[in-house]
């Protein structure tokens, strides 16, 4: 049970925005007990499992077997290497599981974008193996760092066009998404007239028109205003599939992600669960500093 349960517990606790201490209080146990469960060092008894399922509003099957089993590995990179004028990726091994929330960290030039393009099929590795159950057309969605928008179109026209391209066009669906992303009042405006934050919301909307098994977000909050940033991170909780995000927003990683992967000089220098980092009394920024050994500047 422990290999699955510890991951589920961490993800569900973070979705509920509960600290280990807050969850422990609800269960009338010590914080250390929660930490041991999330690290796989101990398991709760059946009474505590039932209480956990009630707190998280999930059934026991989902709590015990909802994540990270070998059958749920949706994509795996094995010994991936890629060079352009010089080596960019060197022996990359990375597996992504159903409902993973992965923050991909690394300095500029560390190979993050090349990994993303490799997953998307835009870059062919020089060596290594890619195993995937994903159908790129149906199961993969991407929000690139640079907005790929047609500036001359009106907002609603753009959403309708994107929905048709993705075979997701239903008039009510388009209207609902415009409302959710707070763009309904701008539906008749040209895309070129939107603010930077509104354009990022539109780009995110387009990437979420279809349900996907894997959503890739490349620096999604770059160019967003504070209101749009808050909206984005809160909306992340409503995404059902796995999410791989390139970001350096350390505070949000602490709250919304279950796993952190650090890329350094073309190799994966560290791959750790957020719960494990927190159990060592570290923030994500502290963990990043200790593993990357370079100064971090928070913008």
C-alpha cells in the first residue's frame, strides 16, 4: 500500500491546503505520524483511513490505489541524450504518472525546454527511448511561454477557431470557458487590444479547451498581472490529468505541486516529492539552493 498511499496522501492534503499539523489535528494524532505516512515509514490503521477518506471526500479505493502504480505511468524517458552544437541533455530518465503535479526547475540553458520539446515530439533525441501511452493529438495539451495568438481575431473568434481545430467546438463550452477565464466581457475585442495578463489567460484557456492526460505549461505566469497569477494557480486544482510546469515561483510550488524535478547541466540532479522536502523542514527555495548551489533571485 505504502508506495501508492504516501503519494495520494501528499497530493490530497495539498489540494485541501492542509499543513501536516492541521491534518494531524483533525485526526487527533501527532504531525510526526503524518510525516511518517507521507514518507512511507508507517501506515495508518483502518479507522484512520476511513477518517482520511471522509476529510478528503474520496473513497478508500482512490485513497489507497489512485496514483503512481506501474500501470499508470503515462510517459517515460529513458537514457535520453540530445546535442546541438554541444550536449544539452545527457542520460535523462524521467517518468510521469497519472495526476502528477511536477515542477521542472533549472537555470537558463539547463535543458528544460528541450525536454518539453522532446515530450511533444518536436525534438528527436540522439539516443534513448521514449515510452508513452499518450496520443499527442488527444491526450497532450501545451501552453508555451510565448503566446501563440492571432492578434487580428476577436477573442471569441479565436476561442471558437481553436475549439474547432481541437474538435471541441460546442457553443456553450466556448461561452463557459470565456466566463471562467474572465474574458466574456472582452469576447468582441481584438486579441491585440488585450492586456498582457488577459492574453496569458486566453493562451491558458486555449490549452485547456480539451481534457488531456498531460498538460505542459512553460513559465505560465510570465507576463501575467497579479490577479491573473492568482487565478491561474487556483485553477490548477481543477485540472484532472498530469501537469508538468516549468516555473520558478517557489511559493506556489510549495502549495500546488506534488513533485519537483531539478535539471542541471543537462542531467536530472534531483527528483523529490514536495512532501519529502517539507518533512525535512525545507521550503522549495531552500531545497533548490542546496541542490543547485547557485543564488536564487525571486522576481
